[in-house]
C-alpha cells in the first residue's frame, strides 16, 4: 500500500514538473511573440479581486482619516470664528451704549443751555423704589458741588429733589414718592391753573388743590410753577390723563402721567432752584 502511494506521488510530481516546464516554455514563447500570457492572465484574474478589495479598503481608510482630521480642523476654525463674532458683538454693543449715552448727554446739555442753567451732570448708580421711598442715588456729591434741595431733571422733564448728600454721592427723592410734592401749573395759555403735584408711589402723580372751576382738560401739559422757591418755573412735569371732581372739598384733581419714566433714568442734571443768569 505504501509502495502504491509512493508511486502515485512520484507520478504526480513528475506530471507537475512536466506541466511547469510546458507553462514556462509557453510563457517564453508568448513573451518573444509579444502575445498575451495566458498563465499571467489567469494569475491576474485570480489576484485582481483581492487587489481591488485592498485598494478600496485603503481608499476608505485614507478618506476616513482625512475626514476625521478635516472635521476636527473645521470644528476648531468654527470655534475661533464664533469667538471672534462674540467679541465683535461685545464691541458693537459697547459702541452702541456709548452712542446712546452721548446722545442723552447732548440733549441734557442743550436743554440746560436753553434754560440758561449751569447744571451738574450725574450718572445714576442705583434706583431704590419701595413701599415708603422712591429714590435715586447718583455719582456726584459734596466734592462735586452737589447740595441738598438741588433739582434733578432730564431733557424730558422733572425727576426729583436732592435730599441727602455724601462726599461723592447724592440721594434724590423722586416725584413719584408719596412724600414728594411740587408746585405745578397747567401750561395752556387759556388755563394757567395752579395746583400741587403729589406722588402716589405709583407711575402717576395727582395734581391737587385745583379750584372747582379750574380749566383743566385731558392732554394738558403740566409744568413747575416756580411757587415756593424750590423748583425753577417751567420744568415739564407731565400730561393730564384724567380730571376728577372732589365734591366734598369742592375742588378738582387731575391724574398726571409724568414725562420721565423715573425707573429708567440713567443720567440727570442737577441744578439749583434759581437759574443762573447769563
């Protein structure tokens, strides 16, 4: 049995050797003639799918690596651009704030010049509305020339009266405070009715002590009267919204909407009661 297996193996080796020889001879002849090599074509046919798969895998890995690297670079660039945009927005917001502040100060100074006043300009540090007091704190005090009973206003109208002064700050009692009162007059030439504007702790005032036949109408502008020597005459206070009859007292009252929203004031002019002559 072993001899038979050995003999068959020898025959197989011999046949393979002859086949290899024939293939080699055929290969050499094909090269000499410049013809296609069937053996090489067969080998390439077997190898080509493997090469294609390897090439596709290599391309995929290359594209994947490029995508990962490129994506990371894009994220980093987007983050830098976002930071630059945020910085530009901050600069733009700061510039807009300066523009608005300059515009408010310009209007304040024009108003002061028109009224022939020499005011101090102060910035609001705090607004302190409460059930008992409505006050502002500004950044000017004794060192800057602020004194008690100076009047606070904006270009739109009256804000209040200085009641407490420290070295570098001043406290202003707002016209909306329940303890605040100011002599006022209806600006309309046909009326010129005089009364007292009082705060109510709300966003409106009440013009009291009007005579029962006072000519006051909704839409009338109310200004300071100058009576009493505390407030200069002619500072805008507000506009009449409603007129009420006080039958028991035989008088009239009017609800006044202030021109100045005291909760939104950012700068004020501080002036003395009497305007400074030119």
